[in-house]
């Protein structure tokens, strides 16, 4: 099994850019994800409750509590989506930086590598 050396680029840029991507995902969620999370959670809970009840749902305490749980679940789902998508984007950018930085490096001749 060949031993793969970890270059400084791999060990430095990838985790850093993944963290930066996750932070960007959180910022995008805060700017554009909270309102769809409210809407998604509230609407899906009402649709689910109306299908379970077999008709329209009256505004009772349990319905309001279930709507709050649905809103929290919707916000959690939309937030998770933004954070994971930001991390994937950051990791992709890390690999792109790694490839771009390795293109400019001069490669050693085969004899020099054999002697090391």
C-alpha cells in the first residue's frame, strides 16, 4: 500500500476552507433562510394536521403547539441545508486551491526522486 504524503496545502487549506464555507452557510441562512424555514415548517405542519384530521383544523392549543414544533423543525432543516451546502462549497474551493497551487510548482526529475 503506497504511503500518501500530506502536503502543507492539504492539511492547511481544506479544513480551513470547509469551516469558512460553513460560516458562509450560516450567514446565508441568517439572511435568507429563516423566513422560508418559518413558512416551510408552519405550512407543512398545517397540511399534515389537516390530512390527519380529515378536514380543516381548528385553532386549539395542541394545534398551536404542533405548529411551533413544525416551525422549529422547518428552521432546523433549512439551517442544516445551508450549513452542509456551505461546507461542501468550502471543501470544493479547498480542492480547487490545492489543484491551482500544485500546477505552478516545478516537478523534480525522476532521478532526483529515486535518490531521495
